[in-house]
C-alpha cells in the first residue's frame, strides 16, 4: 500500500447507516428505492458501487453528495452528518456539466473562488493551474467546452472537483459516455491523481473491468426496489497500479468473474451482506444456470 | 492548406455569412474562391436564381394585374408607379435638405450658393419655356388627331340624334291627335296608351344607341396619345424644379436666418440712430420702440429653425427611434420581472393573472389609455425638461422633434412588446439545466454568483428569442399606433396619404408598406445575430 498520512486513517471515514430512500406515492405506499444500506469507507480508500441499472447506486451517491434528500438513516463524513451539498464532497457527473459560457480555466476557477474565499489571487491561480496540470489540460486552458472532445470535457469536470481539495471525491458513472480508449486514458489519469492526492473516492459504474481496475473494494448492490448492499469484494492489487500488469494477472479475471456472477445470478437474492477477499472468492463453473458453489 | 491566408479569409467570410443569417450567399463566396464550381453553380441556380425568377414573376403579375383594378382612388399602382413614388419622395427629401442648408448658411457661402442657384434658374427658365412650348405644341397636334378621330363619330352621333329628334316629333304629334280623338270619342283610349308606351320604349332605345358612341368619344378625349402626357409631365417636372429653385432663392435671401438677423439688427440700428434726430416726444418714443422691437426679433431669428416638412424618410427615422425607445422600456421591465418570476414560484403565481389578463389587450386600448395618462403629465410640453433635452439644438436627435405623441406611442410599444420577453425570460430562468444547478449546489455558490454565473448565461438564448419576438410585435404595434394617434412616423405617413387621396397617395402607401417591411426585416436580423452571439452551445459565441 502507499504511504499513509501521519495519523492512522479512520476506518469509518464515511459511514452509511441504515440509509433509506423512499419516494412518496400519493396513491399508496411509498416507493422505497434503497433501504438498510450499511457501509463504512476508510480514509483514502477507493470504493466502487456496482449493480444493475435502476438499482439505486446513483441514488446512494447523490445522497452522499447531498443532492438527494435522505429519507431514513444517515451518512456521516469525517464525524459530521451530512444534510446539504458542499465542496467537501466534490462530484464528477456523468455528463461533464461544464458551463458552456466559461473556458476551461474559468470553469475550474468558479468553484475555487467560492471554496477559498480568503486565498489571494495568486494562490487561487496556482490551485487552478495545479488541478489543470494533473488532469493533463495545460494546452486547453483557454478553450471553451464546445471546442473540446467529450474526454477533454470530462477532464475539466475532474479538474474542477480535484481543485476543491475535497474530503470525498464522488464519481457518478464518469466515463459512461466515453469510448473505450478515452475511458482507459481517463482511468489512468484518475489513478495518477489519487496516487498523489489520497482522496477518499467512491465511483458508481456499470463496468466491472473498470471497478476491479480502479477500486480497493467493490460494493455490489442487490436489484431494486428496496435495494441494499449485497456483497463486498476486496481487490488485492497493490498500488500504484499498472494496467498491463493487472491485465496479465489471472486474479483480475477471477475478480471479474465473481462480479459478473453476482450480477447474473445472485443480485436478486436477499442475503446478509458478505465480504470476499482473494482467498474466499467464489469459483464458478462456466455453465450458465448452474447454482453457484462456494469453494474455500 | 487551411492555414493559407486566402483560405483563412474565406472561412472567416463564410462564418460571417452564416452568422448574419445570409446563408444564400455562401455558394457565391465559395465560387469566387474556386471551390467545386459545379456544385456552387447548381446551388446558386437552385437557391438564388430560382427565388429571383419567382420574385420577378410576382412583380410581373403585380404589374399586369394592378392597372386592371380601378378603385375610387384611382387604379391600383403597379411597380412602376411605386418606384416613381419612391423617386418623388427621395427628391422631396433632398429638396428639404437643400432648403434647410440654405436657411442655415451665412456669409460668403450663402452668396456663392445664391449665385449658383440663380445661374440654375436662368437655365431652368429657358428649359421650362421650351418644355412648355413643346407641351403646348403637342397639345395642339394632339387636338388635331383627336378631332380627326372624333369627327366621324360625332357626325354619326349627330345624324342619329337628328333622326331620332324627327321621329320623336312625329310620335308626339301622333299622340296629341290621338288624345284629341279620345276626347272627341273618335278614337280608342287603349290605342293612346299603347302609343305612349311605345314612345317611351323607343326613346329608351334611341338613348341606348347614342350612349355607345358617346362613351367612345369620351374615351378618346380622356386618353390623349402618350406623347402629350409625356410632354406635359416633362414640362411639369421642369416647372416644379424651377419653383423649388425660386424657393431656394427665398431661403438664401429674405428667408435666410443670418439675413433675417442682420436685417433686424440693421433696422434696430437705424431706429437707434433716429432717436436723437427726432424732434417731438411721440417720434422719439416710436423710434425707441422700433429699436427694441427689432433687437428682439433679431434675437428670435437667431433661435429660429427651418420648419422642415415631414418626408417619408424622416418619418422612418422617427419610427425606428420610437420603437427602440419603446423596446428598451419593455426590456427594462420584462427582464427583471421575468427573472423574478423564474426564480420565485410565489412571485410567478402573483404575476400569472396579471400577465394573462393584460397580454391579450389590444394595442389600440393601451394607446388610448396612455394618450390620456401621458397627456396629463405634459400640460405644457415645450417647457418640460424631457422635451427641452431632446429638442435642444446640441442634441443629435433634435431633428426627430420628440413630443408627447412620441412618448405615448413608445409606451404603447413597450407594454405590448413586453409580454413575449417577460414570459420567455421567466421560462429561461426557471428551466436552467438541472446538472448546472447541481454543480452550483456542490460548489455552494451564493445567490448572486449563481444568478450571474449560471442562471443568466444559461437563460440568455431563450431570453433573446423572446426579445426578438418582442421587437417584431413592437414594430407592428408602433405603425398601428402612429396611424391611430397621428404621432409622427410611418404610420402617420400612411394615414395622411389615405386621408389626402391624391393620385399619388395609393402608390405612397404601398411604398410605405415596403419601407415598413424592410425596416422590420433588418430589426429582426439584428436580433437574430444578437441571439446567436449569446447562444453558446453551437460554438458561434467565439466568432
């Protein structure tokens, strides 16, 4: 593992307890999207949230961001319960959400200005320039969003989030709309940034390869409605990670296999959440429809 | 390749064309730069030549159909008449300019202009005599040909008349003998009645037979050969120009401002000089009074302005100014109120009934309301600071002669044009992209930076779409308001032409119709360009 900050990282830096999201239904019982969601995230950890479409993984993330009201239970970040959005939980949305009337620099500066109101002009400029540099945007400072490709735009979105120096970085399917080459590029960029910055990060994704490649732990959610945490997979790859090495590691495919089998076979089950590491991975026969068997 | 200077210039030009909305000219530019001439020529043929041919076709139909429709104000003017009306109005405008500058000149310049004008008068007098002679000659000649044409018809008519007169006389005698016979019981009364009825029917028949000939003769008289009309027109034109030159002489001499001032001062001086020479009290008093009066009139003359006649172009300037003032007033109300509506649902709920009720009100009603209200604000317009400001001699807008009528026209424009801008602004502000609002929430932007950095920029395209509609509505309303309220402007021009009913007025009205349309078109274009400037998504914001 990478070197730790001077104090012991809290194992409960982010804590979801009995989180529930219910939408009022005027003609009957409330529609419960997510319930009994319990999860702890360690400081500096990169956690992935995976599940079928509509299972509520984005709902969990937006509740953590504070953009979606919490119906029951609570979320604690760094010993504070959250009740509204804030720059300590920066979000990178699926669409880049850049202001088309601002150029790259201005798009990043908007947030910086607001989050560091007492910083000098020079300090702010340095923060923006640093964020742009780590995202590889040195050459696109003056460009407007419409002059850039989708991948470049998403880099600006990431730079905007990084520049806020957030406690938690939330990635809501950030690469969902990009082609696979650009996606790999951006995954590498994210990993490089996190190697330097050690920000606690949560990513919501559909893509199992991405989840395994990026995350320390992958949380799998059961199908909705009333979705909840199903299983947790601990990914044992060392950091800093190298795409080539990981691709060549047979464990990579076993992790993927485990995730896929969960999504295919067990996501509809309601069993108490279990954690798997590389020694307790389930092993599967290739025949579809076979009941999964546990091999210790 | 795209980096060469020529190509760069080409692409800038093409972008400019696209931006201003005149994409029709795109293939022309490409053709000039030699890009795929075959395609460009086919595009030009399809999108430029075809519409031009179509429009020429329309004009031909117009010129053929128009003279066939006779109205009580003359036949419907064709394109030639409208063009002539444009030239007349242009000449009228130029003459007013000349007279105005004559009125204002002084010193050596005045004398030089005067000499020039007098020279022109000499040539024009000769020309006028010549043309008048030609016209008279033409009239005589034409009279001969007309007479020659009419003569056979007239003799025919006369002979018919003679015949019928004799026949009538015979019938009358016959009837009177019959009547006597009936009285003497020697004839049947029914025979008398038949004879009277027969006589009436025959009279009618005779009248019918002459009617045809009479109309033929009238037509020949009413439509003399073209050359007479042309000669008369030419003669009139020269006479008209001569009259104008004579008027110019007036404005360069007795009517000239500096001349008026100096002659008044001269008179005052004379009167002052006469005071010591007078022997009696009343004589002294008379001279002194004259001195004072002349000095005063000199002062007044200094302030005098040339009383310009209202030309159609001046009316157009005034209309444009009025619509811009009204439009700015509409913006000043609609944009802030629209934003508040978009930001606050309670405020929106308060405004909705007001918007729904007042939006459909006819401009005519607003005009009358404002005429009453604003009329009350300016009981003495000449003394009001607003009009003093606009009509001060240093103000470049002085030539527009701002008055209360203009103010209430502008208010009418403002209140009618306000609604589309207001509704669209409210819509734009309330429908800001949810993602952008989420970003604002995460960044925890305050109200003002949220407003200025996110809400306003993202609502600008819709806002400008509304403003564009507003300006269009305002322009239509203004012309109607001017026509109704006799506030100077194109509307009043049309109304005046309608009222005075001269042979030229119909053509003038159609000319005004084209002017109104053209100005409206350009106002709309300006708004389209503005709208493109504030729309960010398609990349046009960086031209």
